């Protein structure tokens, strides 16, 4: 959430940020509401001052045994006016908060300006694309041929975009999860198993609510939401808490299933494992001091890239442009893995800095030893990695002419030494 004081003092900066993002929000209305809020504060302070002065007069009149009925009526009116203004203040503050919650984060100066994902900027590439000498198959054909994933029964059990991993498919998915967690804990992240259901305040803290309500699965009876990513519970572990500076950076990793309606993606990637309603992911979250955030983002990116390098999967890193950056992010690197069966790159991780945007929403603060007051830390997160997309990338990049799949060397210890899937 942006600081209201900043918005009021810099409305043109916020408007320009919205223009770059392609968002339309009435900033002037927020400035007007803040003006009303300030005016109410002044009126209430004036009335309270008057009430204090009249209270003194009543005391003096009582000591002199004089009639206080008229002044008492006046006091009652003042009290009623204060109560009315207090009620009006609550309404104005609620309106301001509701509007603030829908304003996206300020973009970093590093974020390229562009309308959509076609204007993202390639930062660097790694690895060699495989040259098979035969026509590469897409992962959904390979998965069905080898009985690794059952898409039909997944849809029968639930609905479309749910899948059943079976046999060696389930084993490799689990192997990838364990491999990723071992790698990231060796990189200094603390492993966490968080709740997979969270309350509305938690969703609001990281920016999923109110804007993305339609993309979430909700348990109406309990007022809880299935998490769309482990970023949500991990970041909110420290909601409404004050950390000490020596506790930073906080580095956490977690495997969780993730649940998304993908409400805005009808008709896109309906085949295979690209856009599922339920998928597995290993997440990386950091809470850092602001001056360390740029360095920590590069380290986080390197930690995510390291998984692909060890699996020898070719990829590229792109900087997301202003029209493609997420609501809460100020700057984002996307890692896109090469998929020869589809002849394209697809996102497998997003590594973002959120500046103090999420910390303000969630009430996360830190205190420096020997200093007065508290500060908002910066939060960062990235996928390390999306497990299902890593699974399908292995199928497409390690496919052989006889239909078998070579298991990457780094993964074999997690597959009981198995070298191929047939």
C-alpha cells in the first residue's frame, strides 16, 4: 500500500505510475477525501477545545450555585456534534483505505516502460537448446504415452485443469520438490510448512485482496482462502510484528500446492500442465532492510536460476515492462524456460521486489538498535521453482527418439538412481 501522505504530496507522480501500468484510478478523489479528513479533524479539535473550556465554566458555576441548564444543553450539542463527526470520520477513512488498497505499487526506475508482455526486455540467456534430429513432442503427449500424468481422470475427479500424477510421474514431481528444497535450504533459506488456507487479512497483506478476489478459491463457510502461492502465508508470518534489524534479512522457503481460478485466462493453455487450477511450487521469500534490497534480489534470482542450471535446462531472464509487472511489485525478473515441444519460452519463476508496499499493508516493521521509531522493511519473493513447469520442461528437453525420457543427473539421487523413464 502506498503512503497516503506521499500520494497527497505527489499526485502527479502516482498518476504517471498508473499511466505506465495501464491502470485507471481516480487519484484526485483520494486527495479530496484526505482534505475532508483533515477538515473533520480540525472541526473535532475545535469542538473538543470548546468542550474543555465549557467544562471549566460549569465547574465554576456550580461552585457559585448558579444555573447551568443552558450551558449543559450547549455541552450536549457539542458532544452530539463530535459524535457525528467521529462517525463521518470513520466513513471517510474507510473510503480512503478501500481506495488505497486498489492502488498498485510504484514502479522502480529499472522497470522498462511497455504496454504488455510483448515489450518485456531480455536480460540474459543460459544453456543450449537441444537439437533432437526428430520432431519434438509437447509434454502432454509424452506424459500420457508414459503414463506419468492422467489429465482425463483429473478432470473427472474435479474439473478441467486438474491432473493426476501417477507412478513415476508422481515420483519425479516429489523428487523435484525435495531437490529444490534441499538446494534452497543450502542457500541459507529456512524451510517452513505454512497453512494452505489463510484469512482475508493475510490475502490483503500481500496484495491479493481486494483486486484479485475473482482469481481465488474461497471457503465461504469459514471465510478462508486457498493460497495462490506460498508468498502469501510466508510474508504474513511477521504481519503486525516489529523485527530488530539484526534479524534481517529473513529468508524463508516453502513447498506448497497453489490454487488459482485463473479467472482472466479462459481459453489459454488449456492443454497440459501450463495453467492448472492446482499446482506445486517451491517459493522463496525475503524480508530485508531497504538498502540491501537490490543486492538481495540479485541473489534471489541467482538462487532460482541455480535450479535450472543444475538440471541443465536452457532458459532466459527477462525484465517485465510496466504493463506486465504485477500489482504489488516494483520490479520483476521472469525466468522463462525453453520448451522444445512447443517451440517457445514459458515462465517458470518470477523474482520481484515489492519495496515497502507489502510491509505497509501487513504492518511489518523493524527497529534499528539505538534509534527511535520503526521502519518498514522491503519484501522480495520468487519461485524456486514452479514444480509442475519444471517437470514438463524436463519431459520436453530430455525426450529421446524412442519415446523415453532421460532423468537429469542432479535429480537421479532423488529417483533412487533411476536414469530414464520408459
